[in-house]
């Protein structure tokens, strides 16, 4: 488990793209083809990154949608790890060959 909370992809978009370009949220939203409210909620970390938004951002920034989705996945998993379930019983040990097959 990572101690530091991963950065929300909306914060990355705001700090590394929108602000350096001198864009307003309204202008950036128009360029992405989304509503101002949608973009505002995302950059203010009130909404998760959707696959659709990842594709839009990737197209606008000449990056990959996977890179944006990876940021969201790291954050989502980190948040889930902060509240690990206590009622999970580990499966019995499996042989090493079977474990290797399961990891593929």
C-alpha cells in the first residue's frame, strides 16, 4: 500500500495543462466538447475520470487515454485500500504452478 495519495487526474489537467496555457475552465471545456460544470467538477476533484473524458483529454493533449486512466486507477485503488475489508478469508494456498497460471 502506498502512503502518499496519488494525484487526481483532474488536478494534473488543471495544473499541467489548463493553467500553463492560460485557459479558463469555460474555454477548456469548450475545447474538450464538455460542459463547464463537467470539467469544473473534474478539475476540482469532485468527479472521477471517465473513459470518455480520458479520450477527450488525450486527443486534446496528444497523450494516451491509458495514461490518464492509469492515474485514475491508481487513485481509486489507493482510496479503496484506505478501507480494507476485514471479513475476507484468504483462499487456501495453491501450488506454485497453479499460482503462476492464475497470475497470467
